[in-house]
């Protein structure tokens, strides 16, 4: 997803970290219904922050990762793809194999 939020990175960090646009539970369920294996976005959490329901903490993460095994890739650089009108591509990501890790650095590639 290209929310445009990534443009704030290192330019307006207070705004960047205080909240962000993103998907909610309905969006997560749409991805689940489509049987995707990964969801990525240019923001730092994929989901809307703060959540509209103050009693929930990162419910989209829970739906995607924990309940459905769908990976999340955050902070992607998507602006150039969006500006070029690219909406379909092969996504390639080779994470480091770190035993016991819950995340990994890597270099994602969009093969057009």
C-alpha cells in the first residue's frame, strides 16, 4: 500500500510516529479472504494508529500474523511505484535466517 506516510520519514518525525493512516479489521479480513501471504505498506504499522477502539492494541497485526500466518512488511518505499502507476509486480524479499527471530532486515525488490 502507498499511504504517502513514508514521505514524513526523517522530515517530520514527530508527526510520523504519533499516528498513521492504515487498514482496520475490515481491511485485514479482506486480505485474509483473498488468501494473501504478505501485506506491505509505506507506513510503520500497516494499520491505522491510534486504533479507533482505544481498547485494542494492533488488532490488524493479531488478525494477519497470529491468527492467519500472513506476513507484514512495514516501511516499504512505494512512492515511485505509485507515481508510475504500477499496481502489479513480483515481490521478492530475502530475509536473513535468524533462529528464533520474529523479524528480519532485508532488501525488498519489485520486479515489474
